[in-house]
C-alpha cells in the first residue's frame, strides 16, 4: 500500500516530535503495512542512524516468526529505528537488549506498570502481552549495513477492536496509567532502545545479566519448548539467560540446554 506522510502524530507536529526526540530524521505516516518495512527502505536510501519511523496504524504489522501484530489506529505505539552498528551485531542479542532497554525505561517512567521481559522479545504485564520487538538486519561483505528495530506497544484501550481471544491475552498501559500519552511511551521506547543498541556488545555484561534476571518473566516457569522442525514439545523449566542471550532451559529429562531459537509455551500451572 502507499505510504502517505502526515504532518502530525498523536497530536504533535513533526517539529514538536523532532524536539522531543532531539533529532531531525523523523518520518510520520498514516496507515502503512509496517514501520519496519518503511525503515528498511529509508535505510537503503542512506537515512542516518537514529532515524525514527512512526505511524498511526499498521495494516500488516508483524512480530517474531511472521506472527501478525494487532495495530489499530491511534491506540498503540508503532515505531521503528535505524541503527548502523560499526561492529558485528548478534541479532538474537540485539533483540534481547532492545527488550531489556524498553522494559527498564517503561518501568522507570510508569511505576504502576511493573513490566517484565519474556525471552527473547515480548513485553509482559500481569501475564499478558503488552508489546513486542522485532529486529531485522542487512549485511554486506564487510559487516552489517544497517539494523532496524521495530517496537509495538499497546498504549490506549483496544477492547473495541480486539477479538475475545485477544482480550484475554493482551494488556495496554492505560489500564495501569490512566493519563498515559502516546508521546510519553514513544520517548521512553526510544531512550530504551538507544541504551545499548548504539554500540551493541557481543556478550552481556554482569550488570545486564542482573537486570535480565530481575525482569525475566520466564524464570522458574514450567513451559513446553517447541524446537524448529521438532515433532514433540519438550516439557521443562526456564532457569535464566546466558551471557550470549541464549535461554537456559532444564528439561524434565536430560541435561540443561541453551536455547537460541524455538517457541516457548507456558503451562497453566507455570511456577515451580
């Protein structure tokens, strides 16, 4: 679909948003397929690191594994940022650090929210999904050309646009912070992303591991792990996150595993 540029987002003009984010390279759209797709096209056109893309509505918003992301107009934050890391960036670690940065900043700005991070890139509140993060990269012969990180956060009430199933599993910030504004969440998300992604590490530092341990929604939960191409889900317990960003999973039978990809499904009686 066409990408129609708009002059305002969440009631703020482009100039006001440039001042809020402290940069000139901000692109505002109405309804588009995906902010990540728009950001990748802008990155190919040599827009600089720090370029932000925001839209009012996504028609084909997506999350990890090409899952659809519910993106109704004016209710959520749909934002992508371009990064141009100088060194090799491990995409799984980038997504994890993006999630940690966003959760830390949301927790700081909105004390009543108590967000948590579900490995590798979901933001959770009270066992319901508040948001998700999707990192996508392009590589050249000598290293990374650019990295695009997209964030979707449910901010204002979405009940009228949700299916009965979504109402059971989704949360939004307004439930916990009635006076929240989209621009406040956008500023928090950008600060959270830039906390570590401007210079992404190749391994997590001790302080980051401590933060992950504090915000780890999966820790000590009984789950079933579905490996890519695997036939049967494996029951076990999540016990933490390794320095390289891998999930540490202890199956009911067998040795501790390091999981770098797969689908985690939480059992109903999920705490050990």
